[in-house]
C-alpha cells in the first residue's frame, strides 16, 4: 500500500527534490522519513535526498534568523526576553539537535544582531550533520521495514512519525516548563 502511495510521487528528480525542500519547511521530521523512504525505494539517490533535505532545513534556519531581524526592526512587536546579548555561537550549532531550541535560538540570533555570515556557516554545518544523520537512519530503517514487513510498512512509518513528533513535543514542553519555573 505504501509503495502505491509513493508511486504517486512525481518522477522528475528535480521536482522530487523541490518538494522535499518545500515540505521540510512545513514538517521537517516527517519529510526526513519521507526522503529516507524515497531513497530506500530507489526513487531518488541518497545524495539527491541529502542535498534537498539539507537545503530545505538550511533555508528554514535562515528564515528563522530573518524573523529575528524583523522583530528587532519593529516589524513584529513581540520581544525576546529569554536570551542575553552574550548568547554564544555554540548555541546556534547545538540548537539544531535539541528539540524546542532551534526556533527560539535562531530567531534570537537575528534579534541580537549575531554576525549573519558566521550564523550561515554554523547553521549550514549543523544542517549538514543533522540531515546526513537523520536521512541515513531513516533510509536504513525503511530498508529494514520494507524488507521485513512489506505491506505493513505504512503502519510502521506512521508509528515512527508519531513517535518522533511526540518526543519532540514532549521535550519542548519540559524545556518550556523549566523556563517558566526559573
């Protein structure tokens, strides 16, 4: 059944890559699983999936930085109070890997006038590492699921997406609660 759903996926590789870039703006984790599935099924190569996923994630990071710039310039009237001007650049790198931190950290980087070129370099490096790790894990998992479970793969895929989504939300809530008590 899952193979039938993926058969609806467009054939031109460039179009597939553009869809992965766009979908990563909306839901990064499910898009990573989708890209891993496409690689596993041979619809796209690992390099094509990696490039598209990294590009989408990196552009999303830039948009968050620019949101911070917009806030600073008064285009949006809400202030960021959780970070000081001494936010180290290492936060920018590690925020990519900690659920719930990326949005605030990247937006705060723009708000606090962190060096944009250094931000680009750090965000690009973090995106490369993150995309590679997640796509590799997703591809290997999907290889196993397709080989072992055939038609039940779609159920496993849904369970994996729900698990990671729940994990991310749960960790984000714990962090938010901790911030409220400080």
